[in-house]
């Protein structure tokens, strides 16, 4: 009964189906019929003109998106627990050719305009200090918390005022959108680029980088190739994404994962370290309690010394979820 | 009837099968059972200890392999028509942090020790000129020609004498090995690292970087992650590779592609610009002749003004191949 | 009466003299007689075999030194107020090809083993998080405080135990050594590389990167050239450094600057934010007090809202120093 | 009697004089009075608005200029014997973050529009091949030959038509301008940026990067700092440049060097491999002849097996020049 992560979950049958249907020779790279549908698919989804590129990982998606905003001598501001800072093996430094990440604080791994201001206001103008060029946030955040449309709009307005691009790491964008139950565009309101994650949500190996200024995508196509991310059988990448977007599968899967997390969260009660809004549950528990849970067959990560992180996936089995909820209640 | 490239061909059913069998949650990244089999699988194949990493593209494979040999202030020598020089969008410059490619000549897009020497001997020792650290060759070459074991050994001896690493871009290594009909290890004799291609030969999206010095792989694992190439559902990458290695599927597929090319090459006779050894045919033909072939439904690339490139894939249909051979004979 | 910084002070007459004496053609770059003396000069000074390279700025010196220790996918730990983090315009990201700086805390802008441990102990082993490869400290620190030999030895032992290189940014190494009044080697005990500053201390445009493992210098010679820092008339660089080392001029100048700071510090009394050990004085004072000082003709930088930074140079005029001391006493 | 290079020649007394006059504390970096004169000085010289930055080496100047034109995924076209390709230790790869140099041919180390076209016309549009963004030429060329204003205008028109920036490496721009005896602006007609060399022509350690679009300089100020090239006592850099520009010293020095080369060239007669237009003489001579010249006390570089390169500097002594001319005549 694994609640370690959603990142290794199964691939949804509908994704397999469209991938298999794509298995006849077509133009290589992103010249195939499916890849050429992507821009229109995201344009329809977000209700505004988009350009979208597939890549194999969220790390590549995030870094390519940021590369459209941050020059080598610049910086992006992110939360100090952001995935790009903590878990991408230094990829932003690689893709941005040495640009910096500036670290802001904030509850729930979310950042607000004043937290960004606290980081960038002390930066002296001029060449001695690295100047900010973008803000990167994670929707849902690394603690499974969701920016509300109003929070996003405030950040976007702040970013615009300061001349900063706004990037949304949407590794779990679907979970955030499902939680908000709003138009997809509202769940990333004001973003210039979105890393739209599918792998954690039923896909196999395709994420999308969505540019809300289609012009910005042009240069990134060169950067994607240069990073070795332009797969020759790109049709299988596009297939995954199109399958996920078809009939709202991305939302359905996210709702399933969120519901599982909510059930666990409800059982956790006062142990919760963060509100359960997406598909992650952080709960306070001792080493002995964690051992007890593991003894009952539950897999999850420790989160520091006194806590555990439990992640639900789109395919979480109801009986596993209920068993976990019961086990937590019984601690 | 497409002979444009092998890079967008279908995925072999056996690959699909193993991929689908891999679709239950396992450890993420390369901690899954299949990924952990890779080292042993290549060790068995090559009869010496290997460490192998999957990546999604040949570009990433080549660049990561070279990154184990070439520091940012160094250079690699390759043929002036090498894929890394001509077709990878500058990826070596990115992955190697600005290191150079030094370009050597040679018939059939192959390079010999004297061609490498001609490039590096004039380089003055010292800091003013970029010093070579590696040689990179392509097996089979960009013109579909195959290095014989003796040629490889001579290059390897030369490289060793000069303190250079030896990298083999094996995007079509299977076709070369099939042509040579020798032990796999002989087909890349003396290499320090091999980019072992599977995508053109029946795979979907997985290539292997094989290090013959397993120690060298350690640093490259960091570089792979940093390049955004560490997929979370890596089990599907490993599955493809293991499926291809199983029961010699990689060789069987390559033999099929080679046989198709041979049939076309035999029909081309005196038009051949290069011997047909792998699965590519370069033939001299006028624009009118190319138009005539296209008029009969054959797809292929022009190769400059007076030639055509035809590539056969593992799934080339016999009737298409025969039709093309007849059409060429009839020109 | 300027106490803004020591970085734009006059050039010492002895430096001018040796520079002018160097003005006859010699071998270019670092092949001249003076440049070839550097290794021996530092070897004599430190009592152990050294290799030394001149460069024009402390930024270049620091980054080249770190480049000998930190691979592109790695990190160096430094104080969060370290010059390399705060004031070098992102140069470490450039020279280290995207490697990270990990930020530690500590009083007086100094870091201790436990502060480094607090940063690196939580880093998970493996490729997802950037691994530390070096520690960089500043001697004297950015707050004008000096690491004692015992502190250095403890850090060096810690670094060695953890497999980390130790770099000392010695932009004001002379001031630290003068304060410690010990053998130069003790003032950077355990360092693998030292950026030995001369520009702030009477030089014009030459700093030295000193490698205590001479082998490490080899690769850095390539990096220096590649960074455009190999000047063709290098003899003028070496001349500055040799002039400073001659007869202990570097220490004499530093003592003069330190004495001036001590006089000011003594007058500041309880206003001092940090002990005055080198040539910088940080004192608490209101905006009105700062305005009053400026009204009397003293130039200096604000340090946040409620403090001022005053820096003395080797050529501080006694009457200016005394006047400032009196003015501060009278606040 | 050294004719090895002009790059280690003496510093002109007028340069020393202005440097020494600059030796009182002023604002650091480029905030001093002299540095703030540079834009105006070059604006006056070229008769159009310029922005100019000092740097210590031609390598840094060239690379910073190119960085204003070429993105990391792009390329610059230069002659295959260009200094940036052959002698800068890979600095363009470093400063341009992995961008490529594409190599064109041409007599006298000069390139013409058709040579550039021959390189870039075969480049397929799209992401697989690195796209050109700039052309870089050397004035005077690496063989001491000078682009005529008409040649420059033709190149500039071509570059503009193709959307390429035009960079002029003017390590010996003074020699070219002296030869052309035209307005300075004509000697670099159409350039977007000029690396204006002073070190070889009587300076000590200061070159200028001149941007004819002052906006372009903004970003490069960040890049200069980031490369460790923003010296704190920048006033000494500016002083050198202003001294050289004062009363046309730069042209007077260049004329002296050119005259010396002309005298030698006249003596060389039919041995000349290239016309002597600036201050370099390439002459055909056997190993025995070279030994004979060296036996008479002349220092110079071999240029391959059957030639010698002789370079005259601004301070070439008339008797040495005459002696060399006689010795060559007598061969």
C-alpha cells in the first residue's frame, strides 16, 4: 500500500490506448499530426492563444519555461522549498547558464508578493548584485496547498509591476485545478508560462510547457532540442497529453487523487501540518507511529524527524486509502 | 512508402509488451527492478563490466557520454559530418559547457587516426588553444558505413596514446553490429562509452549510455538528472531496452533493416555514393529522377543537389522495398 | 575624507616603481621573468610549495579558485553574506557553469563547522539534490572579523572529513594576517586555495590565486585564459604582486589600515556592531547621526537603516582618521 | 631585436603619465571621472553615439561584444583563422554559454559576404542546426590585411539582410585605421560592436568594447562584472584609453608600427605571403634562412614549416628595423 509518491503510479488505460493508436510512422520530432494539435488543444483549454511543447520531465519543463524569462546573469525568485531549488539536481543552474534562484519564505510553501518583495527590495540596482527577472511558484505547492485565483492575480500584478515574468510549476496543476473547481485559466491566472504536469496524474513520460505568449515558445524550441529533449517519436509524447486532455481525464484523475488525500486528511485531524487541498498529506507523527504504520504495510516518506508525507495517486485503491485513514485515526 | 528515416518507425510489439508488463507502481526514477537490471544486461552483452543509463534521445546520450571525458575548456574531435556537429542543435556546447568540437575529414563519414592527428597535431600545447580530450565516432557512420574491428582498435590505440577518451555514437550501432556479424564488444572495440541506440531500431523513447568504465557513470548520473533526463517512471525506459536486448531482438531488427537497404543498394549499382553496409543508401540521381521516384510514391530526403538519401527501418515492408529497388533500377 | 572603501585607494609608490621597472619588452602573458617568480615568492612566504596565478580582480580570483574544486553539478558552501554570494554579480554561477552556492549563517560573517554541517547534513545523498564540494570563507570576513588559526584548522579538518575543498577569499587577507600577527600560513591554515588580495592594499589591478596543491593550478591556467584574464603584458601584474610581497609591504600597509580602523573603533565604543579586527568598522548610528557625519565631510556607506560601514585604507591620513574618531565620539 | 609580437611591447610614456595622474582616490569600478568620459570620447571619435566599456584583454572584449549578439543556442561566423577561433582558449564557448563558431574561408584571413553565405546557406532552418546570429571579422586581419570601407559596407549590408550582428575584432584596429587613413568610423563601417585594441599599440592593460547601439551596452555591463572584469580601480583602465585617444596618439603609434612593417615588407619583396598593410609581415623562408636571421639576433615566430611571422610594435627601433630589412634582403 504505497503512498510514497504519485510520480511512479500506473499509466492510465486511456493514455496507453492513444499511444498505441499513434504507432504508425508519421513525421519525426514534433512534425507529426498529434504534436501539431497541441497548441490548439491548450488554446481551447485555456481560452487564449497558447503554444505548447512536450518534454519528458517536469525538471526540463520548468527549466525551459524559466529560460524564456531569465538571462544567464539574472535570477528567479522561488520559495525556499520549491522543487526547482530542492529537488532538481541543479538543473536551473544548467539550463539558465548559471543564473541564480533567490529564495523567499511563506507558509505552505506558497509565496506572496510581500515575500517576493522582501527578497528583491534589498537588491541594489546595478551590476554587483544579481537582478531578478522572474518569479516561479508551484501550483499546487510542495506542501500540497493551492494558490487561489486571487492570490495568483496579486502575484501576477506584482510581477508585472516589477518587470518580472511569472512561471508556474504545475507538476500537480491538475490537482490544484480540481481543488479550485474553476476554469483552468483561473488556476494559473497571470502566468507567462506553465509547466503542466501529466506524469504524476496518469501519463507515462510527457509534460507540457505552455506559453501564454506564443512568441516566447520560439526560442524555447531551440533550447529543447539543444537539451536533448526533442524526441524523434514525439507522437507518443503528444498522444499522452492529448489523451489526458480528452474529456477532462486530467481533472477526473486529479479529483480521484485529491479525494483519497482528503479522506486521509480527515482522519489525520489535528496532526495535519498543512491543509489538504491537493493530493499530499503532511502529518505530524513520531518515529514510533511511523514504524507502526509501516508495520501495517503502508509506504511513505519521513518528513524530517517528526512528520510523514503521504501522497495519493490517481489510481489509489479505495481499500488502501480507507485502511490508511483508519490506521492514522487509530494512532 | 517512406524511406525518409528510421527515426520515426513503429515500435516493435515486443517492446510494447514489456512496457505494458512494467505498468505497476515500482520505485521511481531508476530505482525500479528493470532499471536495476541494465548494468547486468549490458555486462552480459559485452562480456565486460558495464554501467548503463537510459536517456530519451541520442542527443542526450551522446552529450552525457562526452561529458564524462571532456572538460568545459577542452574539445572532442569528430567527423565534420558527425551528428553531434551537424544535427544536435548545439547540444554538445550546452552539455559540455562550451567545449569545442574539432572537425576531422574522412571518407564515408569515418575518421581514421591520421585524420585525427591532422587535426590535433597542429594544436600548440598550452592555454591559448583548446586541447583535445576525446574522439567521437559514429558506428555506423552518418553515411551508413561501418568501422571494422581493426579500424576501431587502431583508433582506440591512437586515442589511448594521445590521452583521449573514445566515444562511439551508436545511434545505429545495431546495424553496424549486424553487418559485422561479430561479438558486440568487437563492434565498439576500445570505446570508453557507447551511445547505444534503440529508438531507430524498434524502441519508442529509450537509448542507453554504456560506460565500459563503470566508475565514469557515477558523475553522469548527476548530469543526467541535472539535464532533466531522469524520468520518474524510468521503468518504461528500462523496459524498452531490456525488450530489445532480449533474445537478440536488436540484432534481428537491424538485420531486417540492413537487408532492405542491401536490396535497394544492389539495385542502385553504380549510383551508390557510399557502400551500403547498414541501413542507409545514398545514391546519385538528378532532380528529375528524384521527382520520378516521388511520383511513384516513395518518400526520402534530397542529399544536396544531385543525390538522395534513403533509409530503411526494421519494419520496412518487403513489397515497398522491392518496389523501390525496381524503381531505382528503372531510372 | 573618504571611508567608503579601500577598493579605490591610491597605488603604493613602491608598486608604481616596480611596475615602471618592468616596462621593457619581455615574454608575453605569464612567460616573463616576473611572472615566473611568483610560485617561488609564495612558496617562500607560506613555507610550502605553492603555485600562484595573477588575475585582475578578486571576483576572478575567487571563481577560478572555486573552479578547481566544484564541478558544474556541485555546490560550495559560504556565508550568506559572503562576497561571492552578495557582490559578484553572479560570477560563481558563470565560472562554475551553474553550480550552486549553499548559504550558511554565523556571527561576524564567519562560518563554523557546525554552521556548514547544518547546511549540508540535510542534503540527501543522490542525484536529486546538489552535493557540496567545497567551503568558501572570507578572511577577514565581510564584517571585518578574523578567523583565528584554530578556527581555520577546525574548518579545514571538517572539510577534509567531508571531502570538501577549502577556499579562502582573502580580499583582505593582509589585514587578517596583520591582525593575527602570525605566520602567513597560519592565517589561512588548511586552505586548498587562497585568493590573495592586493588591490585593496596598495596594488593597482593584480590579485593572486594561490594553490597549495600546485597540481590544481594546471587546469586553472586554462580557465584563466578562457575567461579572458590572461593579460599579454602580465609582467605588470606580477610586478605589483612582487612589489607588495617585497620586504613585507603587504603587512605594513595592512597594519596601517588596521590601526586606523582600530582608532575609529575605539572611539565608537558601544556602537560597534562587530569587533574591529581588520580595517572595517560597522557602527550603529541613526540617519541623523550619519547625516551629521557626512555634514562634517566624511564619506561612508549606510549599512541598512541604522548603521554605517567605514573602511580604512593603507593610505588613510592620520588627521582624517583622528577627525573621524572625534566626530564619532561626539555623536 | 624582437619582432615576435606587439603584444608585449612597452607602454607609451603618455599612457604612464595619465595613469599616474589618475592616482588619487575616486569612485570605484567605472564610476570615476575618467571612466565616465569614455562614452563621450568614443562618440566624438566615431561621430555617432557610442557606449564604451573597458576590459583588460582583447579576449574579454571580443567575447563580451559577441555576447550582445549571440544567444547560447546560436552561432557566430568567423574566419577559420580568426583569433576567437584559434587563440582564445575557447573563451567564446565560455562567454556565449556554448554557442558555436562557424568557420568561413577567405584570402588574407578576411571574409567576404559570399564566404559567409557559403557557410550559412546550407544551414537548414529549424532547431536541428545551430543558426547564425552574428559575423565577426578582424580589422586588421590575422594576416595583417585591412578591410577597405567598401568591403566593410558590403559585409554589413549582407549581415543586416540576413539578420546578423556584425562584430569587429579590432585588436589592431589602429593599424588598420592608420593604413586606410580615413575617418575611424569608416574603418569599421557598419559594425554593431568593436573591440578596440590599445594594449598592442602602447597601452598596458586596457581595451575598449565600443557599442554603436548604446542600448546594447546595458546588458554587457552585467556580463562584464559577472566575468570578473569590472576592476575596482577602473580609473587606471580609462586613463590608458583616454591617453591613447588624446591627440591621436593611437594613430601615431600605429603609423610608426605600420611604417616599420612596410620597410621590412619592401625588403621582403617576392617572399611576401600577404600584402603588408598593417604591422605584420609574413614571409616565405626556409628553416635555414630563419636560422640565419635568428643567428643575427632577430626574434620572430615560425609560421608553419616554410614561413615566418614578423610583427612590429609602436616602439620598434629604427635601427633594428633597418637591420632586419637588410638581413632579409640579403637572404
